[in-house]
């Protein structure tokens, strides 16, 4: 594209943007500056043209939002008409005594041709038009606008919840959900604006009456006092001009009132108004009774037989044609269905498309039914938002679907096509969890909490108060499923993170730290390597909230000769403070369990011998170490305290893999990951001689070191 073409487009866009401000200023000038009669003629013709165009656009709109600018257009059209009324009033009062064409040819034509030059007839015609416009059309349209605005605003929260439910169920993509939210918001704004815009039409009609009275009274006074006309001459001259002026403004006002009424009374349809009416009147069952009733009326004595019978014949012909057309459609053979080729396999047949899935038995459908409030869908949306904030990336949508192969009250959670959890709930009951300090027991169906494995019972809603008094923690079925899903998503966050998520995080970071991103990828690491590093961190419970700090650690730790595992360990050592802050507050010491130096040396030797083996520790020794660590950790787990297992950097990764199945929420740290100055509270040393140790926390009980035989 040449420079001149670019400049031309810029000038065209600027000119389009200036049209409305310039037109508004011209309308204001019409009200204060005298205007020649031929300019008035142009303005009145333009007013009629704009009103007709607005009416045609309104009639051809398939739904009200197709003409979303209508309230603003109505405002400016009304302003234009009032400006022309003010300008024409000035001309009528100043030059009306000179003749019928004093205010222009358009007013003269409306004053003589339409009412035959008789101002009495003109007054009655104008009065009828005013009654039609003000009392019937404008009042009805205003009432419809008011009711539509009220019901649209009342339904807005429900529509937003339905969109969120469809998004969580996988029925909508994020872009489609965003578009629907915009449409719902625009619909509410439109009906609210139409409620106010209807007042413009009503006010314009009242202003038309007042302007007519002013023109008549003022003209007759000026005609008799200033120009020496008799009462009859003044009445004949000024009333004709005033009525012509009123009619030339009232007809466009009537067109706009019809357009407003047709917009606010529309129901969304794939057809325009003409097509919608034609489709709904295109039934022979509607026209056959019409033809029969008209035929009976036409046979009654005293009726205009020919006219009524002709109308009856016309209605009968329409009914016959519609009936014949319906029979042709019914008898038409259906197009042959394309035979299924068993050799054709589509991608939809082999791919679910959603990373997160929730399958439910038919007995749990009420938990996701919009008509019952879809409590589970709201919970899922909440945990997705919360986990996205905690983990540092957007948790993908959850596809919820029923599965007839499941038991009625069963559900199944899958991540990446792998089933990670399943259980059974009772949708009409409540789950009472044993908090460990029960004062009494309640009767119900014994169960286990799927998330924490606590003893629980399913009770009826009437037993809720009894269970709370007894010391139980009572939760509803949707909370049970949502909490279970929350835990599984947090534990398997790495399975949901890929190169697409890494790319989005890098793009977001690039807005604030472009040099950091450019220095990291592709200069040092490609996108796949960055994603693999992030997955490794997520796999060990390290969130990506401070992604900038993590990227800085990648840049600082990278060396060309490093393996992936070595780079992960080096990055962990540089973000140790991020890891520690998820375990304990800043001023509190970190509770740890460590390994004896002799055992550390044994593990380091095993690492050197095994090389890159994933599980380098001998099985019997692995079992003994695991049992000892679990035994040492029981007091801390009983108190629900966070703690860490600390070991040497060489053995950290192997021990993390070893302990994860048994202590999935306990991090394994190396000494180098603990920041300088962070107080540490050693609760147990596994593998050393049995001897007491000094507890650094005043008042805390002493714990003996463990020994592996």
C-alpha cells in the first residue's frame, strides 16, 4: 500500500469521525441562527428520509441488538426535528404575512395539498395524528421498554451463571463465553437505554403540540398587530403555515415511534420482522376459519355481499395454497442419509479435547442442572479461579458429562485422560466428617471422606443441627466433589501444564520484562525446555506465581553442559525462599527431618554408582528409610503441621521420588535451598545413634533421633 493510499484512508476515517460532531453543531445553529426557507426544505426532506431509513432498518433487524445504536439514533433524530421546528417557527412568525410559501415549499405543500388548504380540517388531522402517536404508539412502546429493561436486568445474574456453567461443562470455549457475556451486557444496556429513549419520543410529541399552539397564537397576534391583517386573514395565513409545519414534523415523528415500537416488541429470531410474521401466519389452520367466517358474514342480509365474499374467497385461496404446500413438504422424500463408512475415523472419535474431566452417574445430574441452580458447576468455577491464582497459570476448563456405565451416585475425575479419583456420594444427603473431638455420634450411612480419608457418615438434612452439636463437620455433596477435585488438581498440576501454557506465561512476562524473556528463550532454552522445567517445579508442589523470579533463576543457573535434572536442582537452589514461604511464615522456624551424615554418605555413593538411574537406592534400604521417616513424621502430621525433609543436593531428587507416594504433600529440600538466616527446627535425624537433641523452640517437647538398624 502506497503512502498516498494510507493518507487517504486516514483522512476518510477522520472525516467519518467528524460527521456526527459537525452535524450536532449544525443542529444547534439551526436553533439560534436564522435559516433561509430553501435550507428548511432540505432539512425537512432529510428528516423524512432519515426517519424512513430508521424504520426500514428496524423492520429488517432479526433481533433488537442488531440495531443497538437505535437509542442514540432516536436522540439525534428527535434533536434534528426540534431544531427544524425552532427554525421554521422563526420563519413563520417573521415572514408568514408574505404568503403561503414564506416558510418554504415543503410546509406549503403539507399545508395546502394534504389538508386542502382548510385549516379546520388540518387541525383535526393533526389532532388525530397526535392521539395515534402520543396515546397509542408512544405510550405502549414506553411501557414495553420499561418492562423489558426491568426483566432484562433481573435476568442478568442468571444468564451470567448459565454462561459460566456452560463454560465449565465444556459446551463453550473461553472466546465464545466472552462473546456471550458481552452480548448479555449489551442487551441489558440496550433495554436500559430504550427505556430512557422512549421518553424522547413522548417529549417530542408534546413539544409538537406546544409549538403548534405558539405558532398559531403568535402568528395571529403578529399578523393583526404588526402587519395589519384582519382576524380571518391572520387565521387563514398563520394557521395554515403552523399546521403545515406541524404535519411536516409529525409524520417523521410517527415513523420513528413505529420504529421504536417495532424494536422493543421484537423477539429474537433468525428472520427479519417480515419473514417472522410470514412464517407464523403461513398456516392453513389459521386461514380456513377466516374464510368460513367471512363467507357467513357475506351471506347475511344488508351486508356488501360482493366485497365480503371476495375477501372470503381470497382467504380461502390462501388456505388452500398453504395446505397444498404443507402436503408437498410432508410427502417429499427425505434426502438419503450418507452411509457410514466404518473405515472413516474422525479426530473427535479418538480425542476428548478437554484436559480435565468429571464423569457422573445419572443420579448426580441434579448437581449440574441449571434448573436446580447447578451447585457443583459454581463450586468448580470457584476452585478453578482459586487454583489458577495459587499455581500461577490458568487451570483448563472441566468437561462434565454423564456416564451410564457408572453407578447412579458415583463420579470419576480424570486428568489428561487418566482417572485420578472416583467415589460415591448421595445427592440428597449431607456428609458429616469426624473432626476427632466428637461428643456424640449420629446415625447414617458410614463412609470415608474421599479427600482426606476421614471417617464420615451420610446423614439426612434434618440431622444437620444434631451433627453440628455433636462435633461433626457437615458439608453438602457438591462441596465433597469440589474439594476432592481441588486436591487432585493441585497434586497433578504438572499434568495440565504444557508448551501452550508456558508460551502464555512468557508472553505475559514479556510486557513487563522483555529483556529477561529475550535472554531466556530462545537464547538459552527453547520453549519445550522451559515448559519441562516448569512441569518439574509443579510436580514437586512449587507454584509458578512469581514467574519472573523463576525465569531469572533459569537464566542465572543455566550452563550449556547441564542436564535437565541438574538445571532443575540449580533453579530450585535459587528460588529456595519461594519454596520455604509456602510452608511456614517468615518469622517461624522451619520444622525439618534430616538424614544422618553416615546415611547421607551411603546415599551419595549409591548415586555415583547408579548414574542416571531413576531409583538408585537399593529396595530394602529404600523401604527402611521410608518407614523411619514416616514414623518420625507422625507427631507432626498428627498436629497438622507443615514440615520438610532436608538432605544433600546429590540425593534430593531421588529421595523426593522415593517419598512422594507415601508423603505426597511433604517437600524434600536440599541444604542449599534453605535461605541464609532462616531458622530451622530439627525434629528428627533419621539413621543416627539414638540420643536426645536440644530443641531450639522454647517449650517444645524433645524428640529422639531415629536409628535404622
